[in-house]
């Protein structure tokens, strides 16, 4: 179950996770609307353009599109409503939410260093994890190597990662538009100013629209999931 202000003993330290005031009730659309509305409102009280349509979309798909039962049994994995509650509470406390996303199929030291750098940019790190179907769309029919539940559990074992939310889209743009993190982080050689091509980052466009911060952290040279699979004699798309 999602954690509500629990204390986790990790390695040689104790980490206090940002607490939520109370767990949301599943299926409570009124609660979700009340939670989302303040996030979309600007200083003048008016909702951002397209806010109602986006809210309607998420009310329709609800949490079922973003996780399976097995994934949600992992402590620290949030459904949509819980992620919204976390966002609202952190904002009320004047704390920064850092958001990143990826497949994280086979975790390696490049991922670990990248996530540690991302966590230092704010008060809580939420990792949006591509679902199994999303990874297959992006990487091919023989990926992921590990299920979403396994990948989420490994990520949450890292001191840097506070929460995980699983999503089905090819990009995390819609989640970014909904949660409006203070800092959006991505690894690699993306260009936040690009509007097309391989360096284009749709999430960065969404962040720019509401005035958030985009941070690009370079990959650690020599580390990649593809490289690990190749070294093991398996590139992920040719498994038997």
C-alpha cells in the first residue's frame, strides 16, 4: 500500500518520507476534482488553458491505466490520486517536487548517479515509470526484461527515490501537465528548446508553459541497458 508518512530504515540511515495528510478514497471523483483544481489555478484564480479537458481525461482513465494490482502492493508506488495528494501537500508546505521518468529496465550505476543528482534538486523525487506495454512500444516486443513491479521495487530501494508512479503513455507529458512538478529532470543530450527531432522533449514544453524548471543531467559514459544486454549476449530484442 502507499505509505503515509512512514519512516524507512535504509542501509545506515533513516529516511523520513514526505507524509500525506490522509489516504484518498478510491473512486471519489469529487475528491480528485477538488485536489486537481487548485493545482491548475494560477495566481489570479483562473484555470490554465485546457485544464478541464485534461482533468476529464484523467477522471476517465483513473488509476487503472497506470498500474496493476501487483505494482500497487509495493510500498511507495502511488496511484494517480495519491500522486495528486502528494503534489498538493508539498506545494502547501513550500517544498519542491522533482519529477523524472524512464523505463529503468536494468538498473545500473549510471541510473543510480542520475537519480541521486535529480533528488538533490528538491525535497522529494517522484519517478514516473513506463509500464510494461509502454516499454514494449518504445523498445520492442522483447522488452522489458523486468516487469513494472520489479522495476518499481528496485527503484524504491534507492535512497534517492521517494515515490514511483507507473504510466502507459510513450511520454510522461500528460502526467507532467497534471502534476506540475517544480523541477522536471531528464538524462541524456535532450535540448529543452528543441521543437522536433531526436533532442525534442515534449515534457519540457509542458513545464515551460507553467513556468517550472527543466534540468538535463548528462548520462554517465559507458553505462546503458542496451550495453549490458549486449555484453550478456542478449540485446533485448532477440531473446528466446
